[in-house]
């Protein structure tokens, strides 16, 4: 019940910034193509970081107030906590042998963009470590003061039943 309550609160937090955003088509509105380039670069950083065990690179894709929620419900808020969580995961997993992020859709709403898709990270055999980390995901990206885009909220979701 606690996990469901958190999940519902998290999903609501994804929607709240969109409600306060200016209407689509206002001056300065980012295009989907512009945001997609930033998202693709961020996803490429994640793929490389999983192969090279670079937790700092993953943390660097997040906004200062970013939150990362794993498929198991584990939450990390802020770059330092996200880096520590990824470092812990990498200690258990070892480097990924293959990686793939498949973006299904991106929607831009003012200074926020919402991305969802499917990702697959496969690992070599390491005693006690995961063999794979696959599933759906939902991410909210936030435009930064410099015009770039950083992850604001990232939610790993389990595969469909």
C-alpha cells in the first residue's frame, strides 16, 4: 500500500509542472526534434555509462532536483544520491555487455518534456549480480537555464505481466 501511494504521488508530480507550463506554441517553445536530440544524447550517456561503470555520468544527466526511481521502487533524489545509488548497482552488476534504449514517444509541454519507452541492459555473469535490467520507463525532462535539458524525474517500470 505504501508503494502504491508513493507511485501515485510520483505520477502526480510528473503532471504538476505541465499544468503550470505556458500553452503550446508560445515564444521559446522547444520543438520535439530539439528535445529529442537532447534525450538521445542523454540516453547515449546512460548506455555508455552502463558499459563503463560511470555512475557520475548518469548523475550528470539529472537536474539538481532530479529524482530517479528504480523498478524496485528505490528512490534517489539529487545528483549525489543518484550517483551513490548507481555506484552501488554497478558494484553488484559489473559492466553491461549490451545496452539498448528504445524511445517510444516524446511530448513537449513548455519547459518540460515527457519521454517513455523500453530499455534493456544485459550484464555478464557476476556472482550475486543481475543478469539484466529491462523494462519500460517514463522520464520527465526539464529545460535548464542554459537552454539544455536534464532529467527531472525518471521512473523505471517492470515489464508488462
